[in-house]
């Protein structure tokens, strides 16, 4: 016979009662299913193969570049003499490279902020910037504005640089012709890209012009995902457009803004194509020279691939630091917390 364990307990009258003891819960162990050929082949094709390609074509070139940066390799010779950190000491004591780095820092500070603010304003106008009465909607003909704003992004960067180089041309450029036609004779034969005071500003304008439409579309997609009831509630509470944007739109598309900021920052740290197309020599007094341009000159004009590799390593580390700072600031300001609707 099976024995049942019991235990005594007393009720309110002090009488003892026999109560069956509770049996301890049984732990059910799940058996691991044996690996089958289907599972192994699935992991090999969809995980192992992409990982191998990533390691071979992304990680390994970085490791090679760091190795080359510790040598005096000319790029066209099998001889590679190990010189340690001498290349890094050389680039950080080079005035031209430090000037290029400072130009990149200027781009990182201003390009993302200007582009994202303009994109947010345009995205808000074409989605929720319509009449303050009735249904929440954007401006009239907002679809046309989206297409027109996005169009510059479809043009290759080299073509944009050549086109704006012609517009900025001091003798027959469209910009100077337009300004002088308005009676501003001081802009006759004015070299926008040939003056160190305006070269960087003119170049930044071209980059913003090329990307503001793309990020506007990105933010439009994010704003479209916000329930219209939130905007209607804000309107009932008397919130203006600016207050609505700060309190509702920006917090709810914060991930989109973070992504845009990182991508624009990476572009600002590179900016090679735009700078090379508009000012291939680095501009007057190296006012538009960036690290990627100096890397190119050092490698292919001077034949110092070891030194150029050190510049590439510095550029890669700067990009990683920038991305890490953006994530850190976003986390410290509460960006990692879910926004409750």
C-alpha cells in the first residue's frame, strides 16, 4: 500500500485535525533534442556563413590596417620594417593632419544638428503641420513636397559636387549671377569655394542639401506611427506646434533621431566624396581638408601606406568613440526607457 504522509493542525477551538501534507513539487527536466542535420545546416548557412564573410571582409582588413600602421610600408614594395608607434607620433605632430581633424570635428558638431533640425521641421510640416482645426494632417500637397525634398538624395555624391561646383563658380556661376541680379554687386566674381571664410560653410550647405530630404522621409515614417489621438489631445490642452513637437513628436521618434545622428556623424567624419568633388586640394589654407582626404594624399601621392594606415586607424577609432558617445548620452537622458502612450 502507498502511505500518505499527514500533519496535525489546530483549529480555532483548539482541536487537532489531521491534514495531508503537501507533496513537494516535482522538477520536470526537459530533454535536449539531439542535433539533426537540418539544424546544423541551418546554423551553418544562416549564421556561420555570414559571420565568416563578416570576419573575412570587415574585421580582418581592420586588423591588417592596424598591422600596416606599425610599419613603414610604401604600398608598392614587399619590404615592411616594423617601427612601432612612430607613425602615430608623426601624424599627431603633423599640423596638416591636425587641421584636417579639426575640420572633421567642426563637421561632426554642426552637420548632424543642422540636418536633423531641418528634417524634423519639414517632417512635422508634411505630417501634422496642417490646419489646426479638424483632422490631424499635413500641409496641402505634402506628397509633392516629400518627393521634391527626397530627390537630391537620389543623385550620386560626385554629381552633386560637380553640379554645385558649377553653381559656386565665381565667373559664370548661377549663385553669383542671381545675387548680382538682385543688385548685390559685392558678390560679382566672388569665389565661394576659394575663400577660407566661406569654403567650409558652402560645402556644409551642399551636404545638408543632399541629405535633409532622406532624413525627412525617415522622420515622416516615425511620426506616422504616432497615434493621432495624442496630437488631438495636445491640441485640446492648448499646446502649440513647438510644444507638441518637444513633448510628443521628439520623445516618440527618439530612436529614429539617434539613428540619424549616428549616420550623419559618420558621414561628417568621412565626407571624402563631397570634399574631393568640391575642393580636391583641401580648399584655401586647408579650410575644407578632412582626414579621409589627407589619408588619400598620403597613400597614393606620397606612397606612405604605413602612415596612411595609421590615419585610417585614428579615423576608425574616432568613429567608434562618436557612436559610443551618442549611445551614452541617449541612455543618460532616458532614451533607453520605453515611452508609454
